[in-house]
C-alpha cells in the first residue's frame, strides 16, 4: 500500500498500476482508488467521480469524496452540479453557505434567506464561502436592524471587536452610536458605574448594560453587584439572563476570595440559589475548618447536589468533627460511600478501614462476537488505516462502522479495539455502551514495555511508579497518541514542545522536533522524566505533583503559601481554586489505585507521608 503511494508521489504510473492490481482484494483498495481520483476531483472529471461515488455509496471514503467534490463545485460556482450532489447530513458551514447561495439562484429565495439568516447570526467570522450569499441576502433587504444588532452583540460577547466594527457599519446612524458605546463598555466596563448615562429607554441600552455587567463581574465583581442592584430596577431581565449574570458575579467574587460579597449576594438576592456559589462557601468554610458552617452550607444545596458523593463525604467529615453523638452518623455515611469506586469512595473506605470496592464487571463478550465484529468492512479498513498512520480516515471508518451499533456490539468493538492497541476507541466504546464497570477496557495497561522502561529510568530519585504514569496518561489523552490540545500540548502525556525540549536537554533524551511527541516512546519517556521532576520538587507528594502537571508548579507553590501549611490533605485537595485542576488531581489519584488493581497490586489512595503532611 505504501509502495503504491510512493509510486504515485513519484509519478510512476506503471509501478502504481502494477501494485494496484496486486492489491485489488486488499481492504484498502478503495483508498488507492481515492488517491488516484484526487487529480480528477481537482479537474472536475465528473464521470470518474460519479463511478467512484456509485461504487462506494454511503461509505466513509465515498462520503468524504462527496464532501471534497462539493467544496470544489462550490468554490468554482458550479451550483447546478452542486445541488445534484448535496446532502445536508454531510454539510459543514462552508457547504451550507454554498447550498443557500445555490438555491437562491434557483429562485427559492424564501428558503435561501432563512438559511442565510441562521448562518449570519453568529459571533465569529464565517468562511469566505459565505461572502457572496451574505452580500445577496443583504442586497435583497433581508438584513434588518434587529439582525445587525444581534450579530454585533454576539461578536462583542466573543471579543471579536473587529467583526463587531464591521457589522456596525451596516447599521443606522443611531444604532451605530449604541454599537460604539457597547464596544467602549466592553473595553472599560467600569463606565457602567455612571448610572444616569446608561438608564435609557432605547432597547439597545439593556443589551449594553447586560454585557457590561458580565465584563465587570470578572474584573470588579463587588462593583458589578452594586450596579446590578441599580439596573435591575430599571430593566426587565428574564430569569435565565438574571441567573446567568448573578452566577458570573458569584464566580467573580469567589476569584477575589470575597466571602462577604457572596454571603450578601445569597442573602439579598431573591430566589437566587446558585449551587456554585454555595459550593464555594462550603470550600471557604473548609479552609477555615469551620465545621458548623460547612454543615450549614451543605444543607442549603439543592437535594440532587447534596446527594453527590463529594458533599456526602464532607457532611460526614463535619459530623465527625462535631464529635458524639454525630460520629455514628458519620460512620454510616462513610460505610455507604466505601462501596463505590470513586475518589470519595476510596477516601471513605480508608476512614472505616474497608477494602476498596472496584466494582470490576467485565463486559459480557465472547470471542466469537469479537471475531464477527472484526470482519465488519469498516473496522477492517480502520485497522489497516491505523497501521499506516492514516488516522483521520481510520477514525472516520471506525465512526461509520460503529454508528448504528447497540450496546452488545459496542462492547465487542471495544474489546476488538483494545486488542489492536487502539485504546481510546476501546474506552469510548465501553462508555457509549454504558458499561462503566469493565475496568480492563476503561483502564488499559497500554504500552507496558515503554511505561516500565520510562518509570524505571525517571523514577530512580523519586517515588514515580508506572501506575502514576498510567493515571496521568489516561487523564490527559485517553491514550490517543496523536492528541493535540488548543494550547499546543501533544501526544499521550500532552507535553508542550517547550517543556519537552527542556526536559530532553536535562535528561539526555533524544528529541529533535515537536512531531517526535507523537511517538509513544518519546512522549512517555519525556513525560515520565518531567513528572518525576515534579515529584522530586514537591517531596514525592503525588497530589501536589499532579496539580503541578495540570496547572503549573508556580501556581501550586502559591497555593501552598496561601494555605500556610495548616490544611489536612483532603481539605487542601478539595479547595484547589481551579475546578479543572481539582477534578484532575482527584481523578489521577483514583486512577492510580485502579491501575495498581489492574496489575494485581494493592495501593492506597494516598501514601502515609501524603496524609501526614499539613498543607
């Protein structure tokens, strides 16, 4: 297969044709045809394309070829042909714009303008493919002042001020003044404290005030709360907007550690019972180790939140701290939680000296079911594509092959993916089937040779073990070797190229370019060394190292300084300021226990030195 691609790249048609004949029964033969067809697609040789689409109708590669063709037809203005091939279920934004443009040219203006209005009403720039459609839609008088104001507001809310300025040029003179004022408020939300200027009967002022309050809630939440009390009386805000704004203000107050502000908000604002604000007050009370307040705030949570393992655990901790006769009730809660496979279940099991309950229930799949699933053409192609690192097409084939599967088939597919070493697909399949107790599929012992070697080398001067590495990798990427984050982190352990370069230099690991991070051996080796360095830096404390891996060591040092070394380990973890990092740490500790169990070992949620340390 790869020889055929290389022959095509060289322009050696004779070699390509010879190999293609040899591979006529190979599962990826359609992809050889597709790669051969690409030049015909670019030249719009529709007879060849039609033959391919007919041959591979409703397959992953057939539908992808149709998408490629539609893009070419739309870009070249071949709208008559575009409509012949168009399928709504395959359309992205670009194709939707081409479609609306095409039907407008057929005289179906009402339908076309309705589609255009929907495509228009977003806060970001749309693809160039939409430009002609929007120009004709506007020329037809469809751009109303209301639609212009709506998109301007959406653009400002997303921080796209250049787009907002462009939209403003399409407004009436009076609207332009209001739009300019909204952008000024976006930049300087404190302008809202001049109340007389912003209490106005014009409809747009309400939107300006609402947006400004959202911005002010982040930078100056106490001012935002004061302004809210003034503006609420002048404007009619629907309940959903009101509650969303108050939640923002509560979040801003929490970031500023303004306990009195949140108490005032919860006390003075009628019918506002934001669980997030109440949970922040619980955590603040935990930091103060004010157990009566912890209990009181937990009682104010909605019943469904109060029943969460998290708050059940802390209710028990509060009871325990209050002493007799509450200790028996606390123990009963711990006993109940100890039956669960979770962070709070494991904490509770430690409290009552119970063995952890892993609830390990393998999926009911036999070998024949897996063998049958393995013959499904889409999955056969997916495996072969994965083998030659054509992961984009491999994922599409997998998606097509599993999209209509019910739970029994999904579990068999998950078992198959696990056998192939396609661990992320195994995890996704078992979760789609809602069989969360199959720990073999959910927590695969992936790349064992690489992990063992990396932890042996990187853990020589610290407490790094393979279970911690597995847990971090499971949390970071679900074992997707080509994972890339919006921040630029890459690979299994989601390393930034800058971090990888520095780590490689310190530890003498071969590393040339960021692409190397997509190689499992390089990524896990560098990730293990970096994680081992964090353990050494934080006295072999795994939850501090995990927090540093997620949020950065500088933040963790700051959080430690703020706690003044007076917090028990469970309170320190619970009061990590970032929700993401808090959940990250709890997951990693839990996963470490599960990975030890998967390897036939017993490991505690926290080591003795970690529980003895005051943070």
